[in-house]
């Protein structure tokens, strides 16, 4: 995917069965009904060729992304006797383990993986509660190439906010709109632009129309990454009101907060999941409890009251934490060390 943006060489793709493939449909139905037996065995039958392709590549490490593929890659790692790493990203630590069969299936990961990678300390605690060995769980942040996000100091007054994220419950877009609405009703001149698409779009549009917010809140839909960067450069500040969805789905560490702080935008957000770890402590006064619209509106008021000097302090602190903890070079280096340790641990276990 995206060969122009990611022109990697030596990529092996093992095709997944088509969406309406009878075997895939049958496995999906059995999985939804909880009748497919051991969750770590069905993938091998459904995805013939994967194990053979991996063996031909002869990798130093097998790295599975997300908990569901992690479970189903366990037998391949065991069969090929490979060092095994699994990364969890959010829903697979929050929503999926609500089902007992997935909690039980994760035990195969805990027994097999040399390393379990998560995105935040908050997620590390969740993984350990689910049974992951504490010594195996490592934090590696999602990251961005900061050359793609040139820094621009902000200036007062803050009037144009941007929010980026799929239009789903855990992104808290209704809370964002209601908070902006409260500040408008209090006399503030605010604009909110929301980038993204998703199942809540119709409901959000209806709310905007029903409350006569068309001139203040605009849904921009899904746009290419380069255009998102342009929107970030034009805005005065960033707003993200993440919260736990009714299904239990939670964020990991939203990458848009990396991008927004990298370009210098002051960020108003919530104390949800790993978000507090993404903002410097000096900016935590701009975090509100998730789901509390009045508190979010107060953070908007607080940011609008900042002077140029205060805004630039917020902005500089945000850029600094991104440079030190969320840059692509630093986090790629951290992941490489995990691979090296996984290989060492596997070799040591085999020797003993």
C-alpha cells in the first residue's frame, strides 16, 4: 500500500482471501458466534501460504501488529521457532478483551512473545492487568518524521480550532462541538474545523444545523495527509476530546496530537488513555476530564485568555516533547533495540 510514500524494496505480500470468499465468510461467522475453537489456529487454515512465505523470507524477528493478528501469528512463530514481538494499539487492549475468549486467547501471546510493545505507560498497565509479563512489556511511541511538520509559533488571539479524527464515539466530536458552542454563547468568536469521516457524520451535521452552528463549525470530511498538514498550519490551536466509547473502545496515543504539537499548535484535549503522556506537564492545565463539556469549554476560555508570550511557551513546550519522545528516529531506534533483545532472549532460551 502507498508505494509512492513508502517505496520499500523486497516486500512480500501474501494475498488475504477476498471479502466474499466462502471460507473467509464461514470463519468470520464462526468467530462472531464463538464457535471457531482455538482462536490461534483458524488463521493458518484460512490464509494458506503465509507460513511458507515467512519461512522463505527467513526473518530475524516475526512482528505482529494488533492483538487479533498477534494471537493468530502465535502458531507460525512457534512452528518456525522465531523471536516474536506483538504491538498493541488501543481497541485491542480496551475493547477486544471485554470478550472472555479474547482474554484467554491473549494468554498464548503472553507465553510466546519475547516482547509486547504498547504505546504508553497507561497501556502498559492495562496489558499487565490482562496477564502480560511486566518485564516483557515495552513502550514505543507512535512517531512522525518531524521534517514533514515545520514549526510555526502561534500568536493571540486564538479563534480558529481544528480537530482531526474519524467521526466515531471515541473521538468525542460531539463534546468538541458543544464546548465550542458554549464559548460562542458566552460571546467568543470561534471557528471549529473537523477533518475526518465516519458513521457519526449525519448526526453531527444534524446537530450543527439544529443549533445554527453552520457559520462556526464545519465538517471537512476525509482529506489527503498533505492537506491535513496544510489545515494544521493555518489553524490557531488544536482540539481533541477523546473519550471511552460505549463499546469500551479507547484511544492509544492519537498521532494527530504529535502532528499538531510538532507544527506549534497549542492543544486542548482530555485526560483519556495515553493522552496526558503526550503533552508536557506544563500544558496539562489544557486537559479536561473526558466527557465533561463544561470543563472542555473552560480550557478553551483559558487558552483564549493567553498572551502571545504565554501561547509561545505552550507551543515551544509541546514541540520539545515531540522532538524528545515522539520523533521517528528515536522511536525506530527503540524498536530496533527491542528486536535485538528479542533475538538474544530467544537464542538464550534455545541454548538452555
